[in-house]
């Protein structure tokens, strides 16, 4: 199996987070899955909102903490933003109709994927707080993920 790409970005402020998210969003296509990891307050939802903006979403992005899933129908693409923090295990995904979203025209942004045992995706993003803001570590999980990461270096 080929070695996958990875990169790290220092995010000194919200503008840096927004820039990274916008660039990820511009690269997002139907079927893509971005898994977002990090402690509470690390910026997962802020990054997801910036990714949505990069996909063309205008207006605010709702945090799906209580609804679990928010859908964003955009031109030519639907983005599903999920926050699985409140799930106990992967079986609960069936209860929220997770499989119905996997329709070939949807991209996924998933916070707390480990709560539901979701390990497959295209990009794994780990966020952590630092003395100087945040750090994002992006790791490709697939050939598509390699393409996305390469697009960030352009």
C-alpha cells in the first residue's frame, strides 16, 4: 500500500482556520469524507463552517451538536455535517438514517467519528490547541485524500 500524504498547519487565528477550511471546501466533491478530531473547543465546528463556505454555502453554519446532522444542499453538491459526540456506538448511526445520506452526491464532514466507529474517509483532520492558537494535522486516508492534500499546496 502506498504511503499517504500528510501535512501540518499552524492556525494562529480564526482567519487562518477560515483560510484552511475554504481551501478544503473548494476541493470537496461528492463522496468525499473529512473526519474531524480534537478536544472540545479545538475548532472542529469552526473549520467545518469554513469548509462549507469554501463549498459555496452562504450564511451561517449550524452546529449539529444537538441535531447530530445538518444538511446543506448546494449547487451540484450536498454537504452533510455531523457531530457524533453524543453517540454511544456505531449502531446509533442507523437510527439517524446515516446510510440514506450516502447517495453518491453527498460530501461528509464528521466531528467525533470515533464515537460511532467511523474510520474510513478521505482526510483525517486532528486539531489541537497550542500556545499560539491551533494546530491542524491533516492525513490522507485514500487516493482521493492525496488529491485533496495536493490541492492545498498549490
